[in-house]
C-alpha cells in the first residue's frame, strides 16, 4: 500500500468547501460592519463577530456548522437591512 501524500490534518473536499463558506460569511459580515456610521458601534460589532467565530472555530458537527452558517447569514441580512434603513 502506498502512503497517502496528504498530511494527516488535510481537509476533505466537503470540509474545505464548508470552510470557504464560513470565511466568505466572515468577510461579508466585516464588510457590512464597515458601513456602520459610528466608530463605537463598529468596534462593538467587529468584536462581537470575531468572538462568535472564535467561539465556534472548533465545531465539527456538520449539522451544527450548517445551522451556524444559516444563522450568520440571517444576522448579516438583518444588519444590512438596518444599515439600509439608517441610510434612507
């Protein structure tokens, strides 16, 4: 049997794609936060997002991760709607 060329900690394709979804969500949240008008609110939201992602970084249950991504997308949409209303 030939030894695998992948390092022991290599991600499966499914894990890799899920990781990309999480990173994309994180970037989109940070982009939305940049549009918040007050510095203190921006700082608070950025810290909140950072802590939420850090707190869940070791999650491995696929269903839980999918649920967290869904919740994150809903929170992002709510933030975007709030910013849209504030700017009108």
